C-alpha cells in the first residue's frame, strides 16, 4: 500500500506543473525525492491488443539530449511509441510492426517513414498531412512571394485545407495543371555561372542552375504528392464513410504540445527521467490505461547506487542562479586573454 501511495504521489507531481517543494510542503522537496526515487524504475507500457484501426496518425517529436519519440495514435488515443535518435526507417518499422495494418495512415511525409510503410503496411492508403504540405511550400516561397507565379502557387497550397469533396479536389488539380501550363517556361529558366551570384544550393563545379529554384521545388512538391495520390486520400470512395482526417493535428496540437508543456514544467530533469516522464504522459493518454500500481515489480524497489562524490540533483523547474556561466557570456578570465 505504501508503494502504491508513493507511485501515486510521483505521478501526481510528474504530470502536474507543481514543483517538488510545493508538493512536499518543504523548502527543497528533498523528502518527496527520497520517497519517489524508486518510481523512476517503473516503465509504463501499452499492451498490444491487436485491433485493426480505420485510421492511424504518425508523427515524431524531438527532445533535448538527442532523443526522438515516434508516436502512433488511433481514435484520439495513443497506441504506441518508439524511441530513436532520428526518424529513420528502422525505427519506424519497429513501431509499425506492433500493430496490424490500418485502413489509412496520416503522415508528415518523411522519407524514413515512407520506406517503413512500404515495407510494413504495403496495402494501407496514405494521406499526407495537408498542414505539413502547406508549411513546406511556405518555407520555399516565404509568406510573401515576390513573383506573381509564387503568389498564385502559395494561394493554391493554402486552399488545400478548405477542400471538402471530390469535386473541389478535381477543381484544385485542374488549377494546379493550369498554373504549370502558364508558368512552365518560367520554371525552366536557367542562370549560368558568371551572369549572376551563385545560389547557396549550387555546387562548386556547377555551371548553371534553375533561376527560380525554390519556386520549382515548391511546384514539384505538390506535383509529387499528386502523382503519389496522397493529397486527397480522405476523400476516397472506399474511405468516405470512415471520415478519415487530412492532418496530423491530433498529435501535434494535442499530444506533442502536451509533451512540450510537461517538460517545460519540469526543466532540469536528466535525459532518462525526461524519457520516463514522456512515457507516463503517453501511457495516461492510451485508450484504457490500467492502474499504475499494477506495473510495480519487486525489482523496481532497488535503489540506484550513487557513485562516490555524486551530488544530489534537484528536480523540478529551474530557478535563477547567481553563478557566472559560459552560456550567458560570463566566466572567469585569466592570462593574456584579450590583449594584443
């Protein structure tokens, strides 16, 4: 019963914005830290129940310390996660193999995920997140393109999220084709070395480059999505009754935003503790999370042996200090530094 109470206190603090000192009612929160030290050993896991979902949304979030968490949700609930260093195919494959193939999957368009989907869920229909497509076009064209062609193409990209039926989708495709027919000569224009400054993407030995390189790339992004048939999957007749989403907003605006908020509330956690905090956050947002105390095992009680000279680290929100640190441009100087 005491262990169950300690784990409850641990999660009550971890999933809130309160500091350990406030929860403990003391100045330092040291008593609470000693009580809950063993709780970091409890690893939450979502059991694989094996249902076939109509729709799965996939996205990754990068954390400080070089870690990336790949997340899968279905029906608004987290169904699994996978830790990795980057969003590579092997990491995505390890996550996808945990579930049967759904009817449709909503993705942000990463190359590693595309390879994993082709290998693991070859029959699943793919929907590119339309918001990500709009962001990618905006990065290439900026918010205020200088050319008329750029402004027209950006307007086409912004119209993507307003398409509600197949007739509107067909009209959009015709508009993109008409845009290309009008501006294909502009996209083909070349600039040769010596006639103007070389762009940053030009190699040393390159003798020419496309004059409107970024405009060309933005169009190719949209045209590639059209060829792959991943823009309007949510309007496909076979999926129309399922009301498939067209964006990954449920992950980005719900799960990922909550993770960032959680870690801001507990700045200063070691890397392993940040990972455990994220895992508990995701576990609590699964469809049927079991009582946390049922995950406790006797081996979790073993305390982590502190090395000689180790200083106890205070966990919780960072506080202002008075020490001179290099990050703020302040440190002790000695010798001939700065002399000429």
